[in-house]
C-alpha cells in the first residue's frame, strides 16, 4: 500500500505514520514543521522507511508515483498554535485541502480528512452528534480553525459527490499521548508540565467546563478504521467519558505526586463550555470504541514526560 500522510510530523500524524510503517506501507510524509517536529519521525527517516517532504500542502499539487490512501492531518491544532498562525491555518484548511483532494482525484486514492470537534463550536447540544450543525462564531478568534475545518468538510464532501471520490471525515475530539508539546497550550501537557515542576496549574474560567479525552492509540485505531470503511459521512472519534478541568487537574496532581496549587485566569473568548462526543455512529459504522481510560493514559504520558526531561 502507498500512503501519503500530511501533517505526519505532528502529534497524531506521527503516530499514524508509525502504524503505516509497521503495516509495511510505502509512506510519504508532508509537513512544513510549523508545529510538527522532525524528531517525531526521525527514526523512520534514518531507517529509510519513509519519504519525508518538508513542504507546505498549500504549495503542492502533484506527487509522483502511486498513492492509494491520503490522510490529511496538516494544520495547527491547538488554540495557541492556530491563534498564532491564523492565516496559515485557514490556507491549510482551504487551499491545502483542495490540493490534497486534487491529488486524490488524480490518483483515485482514498481520502481521509482529519476534522475536529471544534466544528460544533460552543455546542448547545450535549453530547454532540454528527447531525448537529454546531454553534460557531464565524468572526471570533477561534473561527480560523472552526470555520476552516467546516469548509474542509464541505469541500471533501463536494469531491465525494462530484467526482465519486472515496472520502472519509473523522471529527477528532481532545486527544492526548506521547509526543505532545509542553508549550502547545492544550490542557493535559500543560497540567503535566506544571505539576512535574510543582508550579500552579492554570485553570481558565471556573474550571467547570468539560472535555472528553481520547488516548492516542485509540485515536489512531479509529482513524485507520475510517480509512478502511470509507464512508463519506462524518464520524466522531473520541472518548465519551467527560471530565471538568478541575477534575483533570486533581487527577494529574495526584499521579505526579505534585504539590502544585491552582492559578485561575479568564476564560478565552468562545471557549466551549461542554464537549463530549456521541460515538454511536463510530460503534455502528466502524465497530470502534475507545479502550484506554484516562488514568491509564495519563500514567503513560506522565512517564514519557519524565523520561523526556531526564
């Protein structure tokens, strides 16, 4: 199998590359390294098991050779990153997605779009089902990511209808695991980094807002199953177990044996108050459910953070 992974040097993308290499696929990785790290895939580059192109998907419209599957994960994905790179985020979601869909059309390749739970915005439906259209502020600061991914979903669906291209869309809910960057602003690496240093954990708002956290191995399995099944309708991939930020902070402090206190800051504009996926469609269409609970996943990633800092 010949696979192209955009954003393959990023957190989720690099774990997906690991899967394809282990499966024996001939793998091409495209990443401009704005938020990704070559270190995430260095072991594959050194062994010659992948072809790495340090390029922007917005500047690529042709790839030589056969391609059977394109998994399109290129994009800044954390609020800190997409607020830092707003134009790059929107160009990737629009022009970058267009370019990758054109390559998929040329190669008659399967195409998977990594979308996001952010398409639901600050949801008024809870838990969120795929049929829910969302509550997004189109001119708010988060819109560069939220609306960018909504556009990418519409474009992907249009290629499926117009060109009979085999497409899949996964709406990724909060994912955590090894290779997360401490400084990317997402709650779990931030809490762990602060707790290991016995620094105050940053709580935005009152800390009662909720998220649902999916461990990376479960996420990769969900993405792979979506590629294999090849259904065009969006599918939520996430763990439906819901936690408040205060609960997560408490768990992290206990697992890190930390003396950290809490530091409260104002809630960012348009920050979702609740986030939990309805995964009925993932169960029925993909035969997928997450296996790793939050405590188990946190123990693994805390150990990884400790080893990394040694």
